[in-house]
C-alpha cells in the first residue's frame, strides 16, 4: 500500500496522510520529535510498500507584512521536513502555493488570516469528516492537489 504525506511547513502548519487513496487523517505540526516518530512509524509499517511526500515550497520572499522571525521558522521547518524525507530516501514533490491553490475561489483576493479561513472553508467543504483546522487545512489541500496530478 502506498502512503502519501502532504505537509504545510508554516509556523502553525500541519500534515495530512493518505493511504492508498483513503485520507486517513490530519495532524498539527507539534515539533520535530513527534514528526520523526510518525515518519518512523510509517517507514516501519509492514503494510506500507511505498511512501511519497508533497510539501509546500516556501517563498523566497514573504513580504513586508511578515516578520523575520516568522520567515525564519517557516524556512527552518521547510528544511527540516524536506531533509527528513530525503534522508529516508522518500521522494518529495514540491508545490508552490500559487500552484496548489489554483482554482480555489476567493483565495487570491484574501490576505493573512482571512486567506487561512478561506482555505479552511475549502478543506471543510471537500473533506468535512476531517474537521479541518487552520493548522491542517493547507496540508489537506496540498494533498488533494498532489493526488489529482
């Protein structure tokens, strides 16, 4: 069985997990130790024959409205997550926000927390049983985009 993990590496991001086209669940990113434990569980699961990752590619410039501390955490999480997958020889697919958000109405016009709410609303409409949060909605939508490719 194939496992796909989609990750939003943002300051308060999360990840979503799909197992052979069955969306299993979502998790807020609580730290490196927990993420590595989940990764080890997926790798060690005898039913998992392949793993791949879909990760939001972080922008090189986030704009004047985003403090440097937030940019640093975003870049740090991105490097850690991509590094963890690649160190375990797991293929990583990177998606720019403009790519995975394409076709989602109301996203382009929104900024900041309003944009996060619009994305959560899309994730809730598409996957109500997952009860998407602001931390996990992006990961759900990144996963959806990746699986539709």
